[in-house]
């Protein structure tokens, strides 16, 4: 029986292009997971969108003399281009600027207010006398009082992940003019997070399948005690507070952005002409909801959003939050100011998407930070994609196409080696599927590579290009066996390498989408017509390393 899988992915701020850290942190693992479950025949809904109300959008708009809407619209369009080229298979990628999202967010706010889970309170807020306005969270920067990291924001320290208020920062200053803010009183609405302390802690303790770092971080945070948090802010750019008498106040972005998972599902259902279909993923107890995010967003998805859902009632809680750690670049932390970043659109202007997806998959920061280096990219591409997997496909299919009239050979009785290899292919399909179901992507793709290596060893031993001179039947049998393994590989590599898997699917003589063939070993029948094969992956010259490092201002390795 098929399952329902809800895949919710972090909403990127629409204030800059996407870089490889974004891809490795949330979007690639989510896409791999979605593609696998679709191939399994499960009902999948993968959703996200551009977070257009974040203060980073407003800040960039002010710096460029544009409106926040212009900035958001510009980068949302660029996101869509990058997703298409990279092969991220959204069911819906929307924005937080839709009327639907506004309506759903305001409805949840009012419901929580009606239940006494939201209350108003006068608080002191940072105010810049130079800019003459209250300063929302990210308009304030300073030193983190917990880890002493400079450049901490007024909503959260990126270094230690601790959420905070601007008043907690040491040496706080206005991000735009660098003046020291004063504090003025302003009335705001607070989510009564403290009311969910015990329920959240009990819930988290049941999540034994969560990644260790996610569970420990969340449990430690809860055991320290939850504080109520403001869910409104003094800024015009945002979803208006749905109450009279509060002009200039908006719902806090961290409150309304997570609601986007629900509003996006509702929008998707309406766009399909089935307006109630979203309920299958939110009200059906059999649906499993996965949230793919970076580690800096853990508390918002394991504490804040579950609290909102508990308070609202009747909606399903997250089943898993497989948060990834960070990706460094050439062993250095990502930095826009030092041009230490690799942007998706720039990368894909020179290289294919699948080699990038491969490197980020085999080196995914699942339990600790991982590093991207150009030398490793070239090595993995040449040694693994080209020499191991691509060479296997090329030498088998080219030789078969030429010597067996462009069709799958008819085998004689399989010997023990051939039977063992096909059995390994079948068990690898199953094993990779189990790893993917557990969000263990690095282990999954390594098993796929192990199978390709085993097939190469088999071919080296059987040497059909030599055997065909004296024993054509033996050559036909070993080639048939190798083609069976290649068919398994195009299936198990599909979630990671969708573009090359689709091409290989067609080379093997199959019609339609590779995902429609299902998550199983399908050996092409003897006599099935093949298509002329082409090289799956291009070899990269060693000069790529120096050229790309120089482009980034990095020398040496």
C-alpha cells in the first residue's frame, strides 16, 4: 500500500542568489528523498517557496533604492531558474506574498489569540534615532552573549544557533547606519511558548529516529526552559496584524514563514483543482511530514512550529526533521564579503548538474560540517563518475550495440558469478531504498558506487571483448548480466543523478520517465532494442582546480 509523504523544505530569503551551501543543506536531500518516494509509488507533496518578508529583503531594498517587492520578485524568478537547471522537483515553489498565505497566517494568529495562547504586552524595542524608526530583529547586530561571536543578529546567533532578542546583544548597533540604538516602549503580541514546555519535551523524547544532533539540540533547549516570544514587529513590510488599531505592525517573519508549509499545501491543492486534497497530508494520521532544513533553523522546526501546530489543533506534527550541518568552501566558512562562495547559477554555467549533485550527495553534511573543494570535485568526477560508473556503462553498451546488432544479447545459463552479481544488484536496490527512507543519503549513494565497482570487477574477469572471439555465448551472457546491473544502477542513482539516469534509461531501450519504472530491478529482456549510447559524464582537466580557485581568489589547495 502506498504511503503519503509530505516534504517541507526551508524557505530561502529572496534577497540573494542560491549558493552551494543552500543546496547541500536542504534542497538536494529533499529532492533525493522526494524522487525516491515517487519511484516507490508513494503519494508525495514537496513544497517550499521564497520568504519575501524577511528583513534581509527589506535591508537589501533600502540599500539598492528599490521596494522590497521588487527585490523579492527578482530573486524569486532567479530561484525558479536555478531549481530547473539543478533538477529540484517541486510540486509547488511559491512565495509568502500570496493572498492565500496572508489569509492562512492571519487565521492561525487569530485562532491562537482566541485560545489565549497569544497575548499582548508592552516591551522596550530598539529604536534608531538616526534612521528614526524601530529596528526589527535583523536590523540590529552585535556580539552574542552566549558564544561571544561578533555579527550576531537580533533574532539569532548563527554561530551557536541560540535564538535571542536584540536587547541581549553586546555592543548592539543599527545594521544600516551603525548607530547605537536606544530603547522605546512598543506594544507587541507574544506566543505563549512556555505553555507547551512539557508537551514538547514529551513529544521530542519519542523521536528516537531523529538524527542525534537534532534531538540533543532540541531536548537541551527545552530542558533549559522556554520563554514566550514576540510574534509581531514594527515594520510595514510583512503580513499585516489582523486587528484594528495597530497600524505599521506585521506578523513576525519567523512566525508566519513556518505557516507557509500549510498555506503552500492549500495553494497546491487549489491549483490541482482539488481544494481539499491538502487535508490528506495534514489531517490524515498516516501521512508522514519531513522537514528538510539547515541546522540554524532547528529550533523553529522542532519547537516553534510544533508549538503552533499543537496550539492550533488537528494538524499533524513533524515526523522527522533531518537537519543538515553546514558546507564550507575550500575549508573556509562561506563569506559574501570575501567572495568566498560558489553560486548555483555560476557553477551550472560551466558544469553539468549531475556531477554537482553527486559530490554534494557523497559528501553531504548530515552529521557534521562538510567541505566543498574544487580538487575533490574534479577527483570525484573523474575517478568515480567517469572512470567507475560512466566507463562501465560506455564499454558495455557500446560494445553490445556494435557486436550484437543494437539489442540486448540472449544469455546462456548463468554461471555462479553472474547469478551472484545480479543478486547483489537486487539487494543493493533494496538496501539503498532503506538508507533513503532513513535519510541516510551518503550511505545510500556509496552503496550504489560499490555495485558499479563490483560490476567492473566482474567484467574485468569475464572480458567479453576477448571471449567473443572464441565463445560468443559466454560473451553474450556476461554482457546480459552487466546490462542487468546497469539497469539497477540507473534506478538507484536516479534520485541523486536524475538527468543521466533518464538518458541511461533511454539508452537501455526503455520508454517514458525512469521514475515510472518503479524502485525495482528490471533487467531488459533479451532482444530489447538499445539506443546508441553516448558518454554519460565528461572528464574534467586538472587545470579546472587552479582556474576555479583563482576565480574565487584562493590559491593552493
